[in-house]
C-alpha cells in the first residue's frame, strides 16, 4: 500500500523534480552518513569521527555536512556557520579531494554550490559563509584564524597530527557550539584512539561494501578476494581499527607475511578441541581449529570453526564434520574440564572418529610460547584469513587477553600445532599420511 502511494506521488512529479529528489542528501544518505544526535556520553557532540573503509562514502559525508552547516539546513545546524576550516593532509588533497573531487564540495547540489576561489584558498557561499583551506603539513597556518566548525580529512595520515589538531582547537572559538567532523580510514594512531575514547565524540563506522552501488562492479570482488580478512583488508575495506597489543606473542604483520591461499599435500591433519567447562550460556566458547603438516615440516592452519554456544552435542558434531571434511587423522581434545566425558561426547556424535585426549599441565602462556616461536621461524602458515582467531593471537600476552576471557580459539590452535610439530613423532607413526 505504501509503495503504491509512493509511486502515485512520484508519477505526479516532472523530470526536474525527480532529479532534485535524487540529489537530496537527506533521502539518499545512509544513517551513518547523517549527523548523529548525541556523543558517546549522550551529550551534544563536539567531534564527529567518521571511520570507514576505502570508498565507503566518507568524503561525501564530510562535504554534505559542510554544505549543511554553511547553509544552516535542518538536521545540520540551527543557523548558518559563517567561518569553516577545511584541513587535509596536504593542500593538494584539500583541493583535489575535499573541494574539486568527485564527492567534494563542488560536486554537490548545483543550486547551492559555493564559489571556489583557488588563489585565496577558500569557498564562498551566497549567504556569506566562508570555508578556508589548510594543509596539515603547516600547523602554524592555523595560528590566528578562528572558526565555528571544521572538516578534517584522513586524520590518520597526517604527519603532524597532534600539533595540527591542537592548533585547530584553539581556533574553534566562534558560535554557540564549535564542532568538527573527522573523516578517516582507521589507523591506530594515539590521536585517533584518544578521540574514540573522548566522551564528547560521536563515532560512526562504515565498510566499503555499504557503498557498493557507487563503486565499479569488480572493485569489491577483486579487493575482497585479495585482501579479505587480512589486516590491510580489515582496515582499508571493513573500516576496523586494528592494532597489536604490546607484549603479545604474535603480531599481525607476522601473520600476514605467512599467509597463503592453499596448502600443499599434507602428511598429517588434526582437529583440536578446547571444550568449555560447562554447557551454560555463560560458559566460554568451544575452540575448534584444524591444522596440518607437510613432508618438510611446514605447518598450515586450515580452519577455525569455534562455536559460541557451549552445548556438547553441537561442538562434537561440528568437530566430527570438520574431521571428515578435511580427511583428518584424529581429533585432539583437551580433557582438563570434562575428563572422559569429552571423548564420550565425540564418540556419541560419531564413533568412527579417533580421539586423543590431552591434559594441560602448564599455563596457557607457557604452552603457547613454543607455538609462537614456530611462527617466528616462518614455519606456520594460515590458509586464508581467520579474523577472530588472529585477533585472539595478537591480543594474547603473559597476562592473557585484555578482556579477561579464555583464549578458546588460541588454545585449540596450540593443541593442534603442538601435536603436529612439538611432540616426538615416534608416539604416533601410524597416523602419518605418507
């Protein structure tokens, strides 16, 4: 019924009116591209941090916001802002991206397009609003001018980010409530992390795929195939803030360097299980990771099928199915929590699956350290990307995970690699697939 009314209404519009609707940002923007109502603390925001992947529409978001505050449009500002700062990594970036770019200020609704005065490095709207251009390479240029609002683009790339940001804050002193929008690909710089924790900041996020209708058809497909799940892909395509934890046993650069697309013929394959202590909803996850080893001793992580739910029937069936799919040699199961019950549950799910029970006699960090050393030696490769597992690995240090949870995926990985490469081979010669 609503669709019929909409079509009936649209049929009464002429071509120019339809074109105007297409250019109306409030109707075409995604929710994450429109100004938020409040900051993270629930108060009026002072900083709007727009974090997104490449091509996610960040530039258009920034340009439309500047247009909205310059004109005093509803939802953007109560009244027009008279003085605005546009700050990019270089002056060329301000001109080529923020002003003249395909999503820049001059590309927006021609009916409200400002006059561009390149020699004076400023935009001038008919109502008198002025946007001045500045380069982050010259923080001192922001000493003196004053503004009501500002647009900072690609803050994560600025060489003098803190110094330039500080100079701008001293100049944001006009109007009732000075504010700024920051559009950037996520990088774990101290300034961006500080802004994300600031109660006066509103944060919106977007992935490249959310803007797919405005991108070349093969762009996403090609880049996802090449970078999906990697640190670079998660940062540049998913818009995630990725960083390594100080003191962690693994780094993301290490994992990316050892990543491959397929494994060679393998001599042995195992599926390792780190079962939860109970089947309650509050229990930890059940870690399920598969890995293999080739004739030369190189190791390959093949799958992470860790389950969030802790029911024994679920994790035993998942592990058995993975065992058959990979044609594995056996399942390794930690029995510290469940004892013989663990093997019994797997046997109930599939009595044909061989199970080796292992028991932890040392702490998680001590068991993980020799496995991390194999990575440092370049012997362990990830076949594809395992984002959740790799997040755990790169966050695991001597005091465990920062959130205090059990590293279930990592535990399963450690059991698999330990069995394949850190146990005397004579213990299980019949399991070698030659």
